[in-house]
C-alpha cells in the first residue's frame, strides 16, 4: 500500500511540474505574441508615418512650384500640423544654395519619420536671340561692328541711327543674317521712317518685323543677414571647410603689394558664401580661388586709392615677357581659366568700376564669373575684363577703352548702354544703346552674338519669360 501511495505522490508532483512549465511557456508565448503584435503595430505606424511624410513633402513641393513668386516670403518657414490619413505632417521649406529643401515629418501616434525632397533651381533665363536688343533707340557710329541680328521695340522715328561706317553683319555661326528687327505692329511700307542710315553704313540682312519680347528686371538677392565679424587685413589664405561654408566681415583690406602677392580663397570643394560690407583695395590685389567649389561674394562698398587693379579668380603666374599688365596676355590667361563660376553681388549705390562714364577714378577690373549689381551704375575702362555675364537693374553702363566682356551677356533692361573705343561683348539687353569707336584688324568686332549658356547664369537672378522670380524643379529625395 505504501509503494502505491508513493507512486501516486510522484505522479502528482510530475503533473504539477509539467503544468508549471506549460504555464510559463504559455505566458512566454503570450508575452512574445504581445511584443510581436506591438512591434508589428510600430512597424506599421512607422511605414504610415513615412508615407505621410513623403506625401506631405510632395504636397508642399507642389504648392511651392505653383507659387514660385511667393518663395521669398515662405522660405525658412514651417507649416502647421496637417492631418493626412491616419496621422499628420509638418514641413519646413529650407533655402539651400542649389534651390530649396522640403523637410517633412510624418506622425502616426507616437511614431515619427522624416524625409526631405530637394527642389533644384534651374535657369529661367528668357530667350535672348539678338546681338543687341533695346526697348528704346539705338545709335551706332564711328565704325562700330556688330555680328548678328539687332532688335528694337522703339516706336520713335528713327529708332536706329547709323553713321560713320557702322556695320550690322551676318553671323554664320549663330545663323544670323545681320538683320534689324522692329516691332511687327509697324507696317512694312513705313520701315524707312524708323531707320536713318548714312551712306557707307550697312545693314546686311535688311529690315524685318518681329514680335519682340519684353525683358524684365533682374531679381537681386538679399544679402545674407548674419552678424558681421570684426575688420581684418587680408594677408593670409581665407579657408572654408565642410563645416564652415559662410564667412562675414564688416571690412576687409587687401593690399597687393605691387601685384607681386597673391591672396587665396580655399573653397574646399564647397558651395561657399563670403559677405564683406566694405572691401578696400590697393596695389593691384590678385585673389585666386583654389580647390574649386562655388563662391557667392556679397560686397556693399568698394574703397581704396584710385587706379588700382583687382584680379579676381585669374591664375596669373607671370607673363614670360615680363609685363603682367599686358591686356592681351591677361585675356589669354582668362580664356584658359577652368575655375568654377563666382557670383559677385554688389549692393552698393555708388557706381561700380569708375566714378562716371568717362572712366574717372577707374578700377582696372579682371574677373572670371558673374557680376550682379542692384541699382548701381557700371562704368568699365582701363582695359578691364569680365569673363562671364553682367546682370543689373542699373540706369547706365559704359564699356570703354578696350574693355572686354568675354563670352558674356550684358543684361540691363533699364540701362543706357554705351560702348566706346573698342569695348567688346557677345550680347546686350538694354533700354537704349549707343556705340562709337570702331573695330580694328586685331579686334574685328565690338559685339559678336553667341547664344547664352544657361549653365553660366546665377540661379534665380534672371527673370523667366513671364517674370518669374525663381525656377525650381523636383530633384531627389533625401532621408
């Protein structure tokens, strides 16, 4: 009987142990199931938050693209939470050097996901298909030579005057016949009333009517509003880095010491911004960029003694003939330059380059990049040179004394543009144009049309055909 009792006790203990194991396993399985269910829920919420963030970025991007004229008012701002599906999103519109970034955060419950959509700025340059376009009168004399077509919207009689052996010639490379275009609203039988040509002057392609577009003001950007640091003498390299792409100074002095010293700006391959409230120049300073990236240079005021030269982004290594001031040699150096484009934004009110159109107190200016001024007039003399484009809302521009705007566009829809004594460029948009002082065997033209390369133009500065402030397009996603 005792043996049987012991066997029953052992069986009971084994049953209890098995039951406890089953209970523990059941509890573990239940806990695992709950954890798994929670993880699935979190994963599902994460996925929903991601797609809500993506959809939100798309919606905000579309709103930005459809309202580009309001971009300046909304950049840097964050939307209020917007309900979408089973969650909500907020989006911030961040301006970046290449356009804009939409940073969108989707929220579902306690889960958040953030994704960014980059909108890349693209050139919205209006079509420019004339060697000269003027909304007003054109007056050329003294052997001025133009290769390409010329257009004027002026309704004055005459709208074009040619004296002293001036020529409008074909440009076979551009497919221009050397025509003068006037408004197509003018009856052909009155064309002669709009042109005054002395004997010996030539319009090779004749006169024709055309629907000529209106060219609008440039969009001059605001100077970045960051507190300026103390003054400095620019006597050593200025170095940017991946973590320091912006520098600001209230005054910078650059002394070229007779042109023998060179000052370098190391861009470290970055998109960089340099703001200088006052830039004082003396003794022909030569500023050279190394480790190319892109530089937006904002200057409010230029100062220094007169008749100085500024060599900006020219790799001048010394003329083998010993004359570093030889203009043809300097231009040959610029033609060899492979540096990335610099945008020089001048916001000052004083004229840029010289005090007046006659070249008083002229700064000899050698520059590779884009020169953009707001309202300041531009007067270039002293054999200056710009390899790039000039874009401005100025009222007056004078290009004189063999100044060269090489492979460039002068876009100045409000300005009287005056070319004298051998100035050269590739295309001009202006209010009125006058040219005098002709070509030579060494330089057989004053204006030779070449199509504008949109890749050389600063983003958002030139208006579109309808005057849009900035042209953006979807580029890529960032997580």
